[in-house]
DNA sequence: CAGCATCCGTGCGGATACTG
DNA sequence: CAGTATCCGCACGGATGCTG
């Protein structure tokens, strides 16, 4: 699903850009990273965005956990989705699965180095979320109020 | 949908934790941030995870864009989803909408300071994605190969 | 040009029951 | 305990057609 940004449309009449270093970085991106046939952005964002995987990674930061423990640590997740999400994370190399041949059997999941490494950028994002959450909520109230005013 | 992590189950027999500073931060989280009735994590992750909003924010880093330009900059997005995503982002205060009363009308979208501010953590995540993408892909091949082996 | 309205297929994910 | 199997609703999102 080629979800890449086009390098630069409007060849001759480029708008004066924001000028920030950030915009600059993103512009190089548009020419480089997004040209890949299967861009890593969508790839990782699909994981981060899905309903459970991020919560599970966070839960596993406290140490290895058994299936049942994870099920309790992430409330409201069904066994079905837990299993499914665990498989995805295992497949991506984010967590490892270790089976103990006891009876009844027990299975322990733990973060791999790769799984650990994503927590760093992830925590940045969540920190942002914490800090800016109030702003977002007030923005929404504003918007909704304005929308209601327009309706009247 | 109370998507918060439980503070700490298994009171008496806590596993020896990974010991990293990161795990420590996350543990304080579990007690604090996730106790909120509507946790900001899920809130922001829902946005980041959805199919288009992140791409749109990235596209807007190069400067203000018209509806049509955005539609071209983010290939494969339909007008329907573009409109819908723009509304969500506007509602959250991430972008602002400016209508020019020309005919035919033109509308320009631009990042707000709030919208700018999320790019910093976002770029961290995507940088991670770029760096680790190869690892993930090889992990997947491994896993799939092993799965096929088990099937046989 | 910028968008809303409508129809519709697909897949995510919940609930339930069963197994080694 | 740690899953698998099956059914199913519903929201996400694509395609198309119509407006100011």
C-alpha cells in the first residue's frame, strides 16, 4: 500500500517553509525514507497504534511475566487478543517466549534487547501525551463548543 | 474502557526486576499515569496509530498546505479519510484551518504549536523504526521459517 | 476546489466453548 | 495454565456521486 509521501510537488512554486530544523529533517525523509517500497514508518506505527501491543510492552518492563500475569496486568484484554498480540510481538523479535515443561505448563514472556530499545522513543511519546493531554482536552472542548454554536 | 495497568499484582513475590532506569520510570507510571480515569496514553496512541494522521502531520512540517496538495502529498488517501482526519487533528488542536473566501474556495491547513510539539517525540520513534527495521524483518523471517519447520 | 452523503466490503476484536 | 477454535457485530475505511 505505498504509503509514502511524494518528494515534492509544485516544483517551481515551493512555499516558504517553516524554516525549523525539524521541517528540514522531515524533508530529507520525504526524499529518502519514504521512497522505500515498504516504509518502516507504517510498519512500526501499525504496531504502536494497535490496541494492545504497546500496553503489553510497557507491562513487560517490570520484568518477565507469565501469560496469566499479563492477562491480569492488562485488564480488559481477552485471552484471544493477548495470544494474538504476543505472537505478533514475538514474530517481530520484541519479546521472547520460554516454555517450562511443568504440568500444568507455564510460559514466560520477556522483552528482548530489541523490545527494550523501543521503549526509549516510546516513553518520549507518552511523556508528551502526559504533558500535553490537558491542552488537547481543552482544544476539543473549544472545537465542540464552536461546532455546537455553528449548528445553532 | 479503563485501559490502565494494574499497579502491582503478586504483592509478596515480586520478581527481581530488570533493574534498568527505564523499568523504574515505567513502574512509577503504573502507579500514577495509568490510574487516571481516561489515560492519555491510549488517547494519543489512538491518533498516532491510525492510518493517516501521522503521515499528515509529517507532510505539514514542510509548511502550510491546501486540501488538494495534502491529498497529493499523501498518496492513496481518499478525500473522505483526508477530510475526516483533518477534522480530528483540528479538533485536537494539532492543526488550524484557514478558509480563503475566493471562488472556488481554497482552504489552508497548518501545524499549530501543539502540532509542532508532537513531532519531536514522533521523530524519535520513526528514527528508531528506520534503524531497527532490518532487525525486525530478519526476526520475522526467522519466526516464519521456524513456524514452517514446526508445521512439517 | 473542498467537502459531505451514501453505500458497502473487510477485518479487528469481543464472547464463548473446548483442549493438552 | 496456556492456549486454540468458532462465531459474529460493528466500526474503519474505500468508492462513488453530488454540492457551494
